[in-house]
């Protein structure tokens, strides 16, 4: 088993290259996450954190540089292999929950498992277990519109972990919540991450939350500065 869950090596990304409106988003960025490590990515708006997370999560490709997940260089794989890796090895959490409104909390967690080849009974059991862990098990049959903002985001956490990934990527996961709810929901996320031994890269503006992680990286003007 590889000791490093994620390696970003000399990542560069430019949009509209060679044009008057060229934007250099990432400049020679290198980041390493050890297995089981939780790292805060602190960055002001426009610094490139979302782009960095999208590249780390195989949703985008760098112009140059390498992305290694669990020791495999993903930049050298074809689209199908990258899709399988993204589906099974990486979990995503966004600022907005993006739950499917026509499905219950439980069903939102079951669906990605079914897409990954898990049987329906096993998928439902895992979904209920995850919901219980974050304290919303009694709301399993409610649709998102019937849940509070904090409950919706807890369900989104569970969905991200539905397929038992080794790597979690989160972009301002509590940024849409009030301070009290944010603190409670982040605590639930950290408990879940620690219990499952996940490696996580979590972007946040909240320095109090960042200090609760193992270490902190700062991204400024497309470069990691600390």
C-alpha cells in the first residue's frame, strides 16, 4: 500500500493560453498528502483553489505536471480509467450540497453505490450506517427540501463517502452555513474522516476550522506559499 494518498507534482494550468485574456491559474504547484492526513487549503477567492481541487479530483487536467492517487499516475490514464478511479477512489464535497431533490437522503447515498456495482441491499445498509454516524439517521427517508441546511450537508458528506474512497476533496464544505451550524457540521465531518482513516484536502476560508486539521497550505496567486 502506498504511503501517499495524493501527490500533485509541478502542476501548471492556464486558461486562454496565448490570448489577450490569458489567465495563469496554477503555477508549478506541488502538494503531497500522506495516508490518513487531513490538510487545510487556505486561499482567497480567485487564487486557484477550486481549479486545484478539480485537477486533484480528475475533473480537469493540468497543462503540465502529474497527479498521483494512491501511487498511480492518473495523468497517464485514458478517460475510462480516470472515470473509474474518480468514482471509486475519490469523494467530493462542495459548498452547496447538490443533492438530487426527487430522492430521499438515503437514496442519494445509495445511487452512487449502485453506479459502482454495489448490490441494492448492501448499498442501503451502508447508507444507513453513514447517516447514523453523522446523526441524521432518523431523517433517512426525507427528501432534501425537508432537511435543514446542516442536515443536507451531512447527507452530502455521506454521499461523498458512499463508495469508501481513500481520498476526500472538499471545497468550502461549510461555507454556506451559519457559524454555529458550520462548527457542528464540520465536527461531524472530521469525526467521520478520522473514523474511516481518510486522507482529505479541505479548502476553507475559516481559519478556526483550518487549525483543527493536521496542517495548513496557503495558495496565493496560483502558488503554494506555505
